[in-house]
C-alpha cells in the first residue's frame, strides 16, 4: 500500500472543519423521553473495579465561572466526546491544547437536547485539567434521566468548545441504533465513514480497536500524545465523537502490531495505555502501569447487553485468549434477560476456514478452550450476536459448533480506512466457497449499523468505494436476525 500524499491530505482535512462545525450546530433533533426517572439499569463498567475519576456535579441554573486562565488560542481543537453511558450518567471528554504546567479550570455544561441556547442547564460543574494527564478531562455527568438525549459543551477562559450530543441508556425506548467499526490507519486516506456515522443519529458507537497506528515509531508518552492528537484533529472523527456516546475497546495496533502483553516492553505498554486513556471518553480508571482493564459491559435496557472483550492483553499465543480473570468476569456479567446479547470481540470469533483454525493465529478459532467457553455462553443468552473487527473486511457468517450447527450470528464490521491485510488477501475470495455460513464478504471500508428492537435486529453495512475526499458512503448490504435465531437472513 502506498500512502497518499500527506500534504494534500492535511489541506483536505482542514477544509472539512467548517462543514463539521456547521453540522453540529444543526444537530439534536431527536425528541427526548422522560419515562421513569427512578429506574436504574445495572451500571456500566467493570464490576470488579470502580472508577477513580473525581466527579464534580453541581445541579444549578446559575452560571458557573472557572478561575481565570491565560489562554492565547482556542484550547478545544481536539473536539469533544462522550462515552460509557448508563441510565443516569455519562462520561464527557475533551483534551485542552495549551502550553502550561498549571491546572486549567474548565466549566462543563449539559442541557436538554432541544435547548441549544443552554437556558436551562441540567448539570454543570468545574473540573481541573492537569498537565499530568495531558490536560484531558473525564467528567462523569450524573443525575441524568434514562433514555434521554442531552447536549453538552465545555468553557475555558473566553473559549467555548464545540457542542456534543449524547444519550443515556434505559428502558424507555422501543429501539436503539448502534454503530460498529474499527481500524483507522490515518495514512490510508480520508475518513468519510466517520462523517457518515456523525450523520446517522446513533444512540451508541462501539469501537473495536486500532484507533491509532504507530506508523511514525512513537514510543514515549509524549510521542504517543502527539500521535493521538494528530488522529483527533480530523474533523470527521471529531464529528462522529460529538454525535453520540462511544464504547471504545482496544486491539493490537493501539499498543503494538500483533502484540500480546507477555512479550512486550513494559515502558511502551505503560505509555500506550496512558495515552489511549487520555484520549478516550471512558470511565475506566486511569492506568498507572503496564496493564489496563478494558473489558466491560454496557446495558441497553431490556433490548440488548454489550459484552466488550479484550482479546489481546491477556493472550498467551496458542494457549489462552482471554485469561481466567476475564472469563470469570464474563461468567458473572452476562445477563439472560435481554432480547439480544452483543458479544463485541476485536478479533474474529468464528472459524473462517473450517479445518484451518490458524488462518488467523491470534483469533478465537486458534484457542480451542476459549472457543468452547464462548459457545457455552451463547447458549445462556436469548439471541447471541457477535460483532468483530481487525480483518478490515465486512463479513457476515455464523459461529458453529463442532457438528457444524450454527450457534450465533457474526457480523464483522468494516474498517474505517485500513486495507485488507496481506494474510487474508489471497484467501478471502475463496471463503464463501469454503465456509457455508459466509453470506457476505466485502473488503470495502465503512462501518456497520445495528438497529435493535425487541422483535428484530437489522444490520446494515455502510461502505465507501474509495478513500478520497467527498466520496459517498452508502448502504451496501442488509441482513436481519430474528429473536432466538442463530443465523442472519439477507434483506433487500
Ligand atoms: Fe486494524
């Protein structure tokens, strides 16, 4: 693959900023719901580890002012984001760009989605951005209503951030719309898929890893912060983050290509986890060493539960994929009372090429004990649906048992921009002939949309023909999964 001319890419990306800002100003059209403010879902996040984030929530209608700060340029150049929502709270994120060793007081404000003038602020507070955390903020906005859309922004000195839109989870809704994607190699071309995500009015975006690629050789914390900031400067990515809450997972390139933690440099691991945390809207505790627990659940009322796995950090090649602690956690966390269970795995779960489990040597198929374990978990849920990434290809298949019977539908989401890897390029065209469950295989870039109700799960592949500026992203294939079904059905 030859990277495109970088200078042209920079100009194009900057031109996009105005469009993205205008799109944000016109957002927030979904009607809000005020059903059952007393209801509460199980909380999001690892049940074994509580976040250590300091929360500053002040319910007031009076304007709050942060201590005066000397800012000479707009500090909100990396945009805003929200993530890890539950029925009464959500994490709000931004990272300030400023040269200072001093803390910067930042005001955050939330309002109802139709209150674009912020006349009735429903939650606000002041949070200190610290240089130790690259001036990033992870504010837990609490006391919110379930299944309700909000807008939010930050203020520092005379500067006001772009407006973000987010939504709490809960039971007061008939359907949820969820996006899935991964793998955004920056040098591969333009990220139209992110602008399409921003325009899609989603409730949640699931990210299955490879947010950054260390193609510039970054290794230190400062170098990795610069790499993340470079990725975060993309206006389409900023628009996608500002449009809905994200649940962000990790894959190998977030740390090191094809890494497993057992054979990696602890200094690189420590720096990479910290830089990743500083740039993601997550309520995960701040990592302070060469490990970071990333696996967690997210509940979407009675419609769905998302189980987000970490398939890299605890892997022992050829032996163990998840590690005992993660399996124990999942055993306790998986609910049986939701219409659909979304098993979100950064790497493919099904065996793409029956008889050749090592086609993807770091996948579930090459780890027989973990493969058996997850098949048992499928049987505990009403309608298991796997979403996966990593192979930079849209794939619809089924995870089967040893007798060849389907147990769960698997939708592999396309990559935002990364290309089909070499190890799959020669084999991919043969897969629909070698695997009876492969119904769809498309190496085009894009993302996957899931529309989930109690009576149906609709899956729509959104694809782009070329990663050039202003190329269109369109629906390329549609499938549905009925309640209790183990395979997808093609839709017109
Ligand atoms: Fe990737």
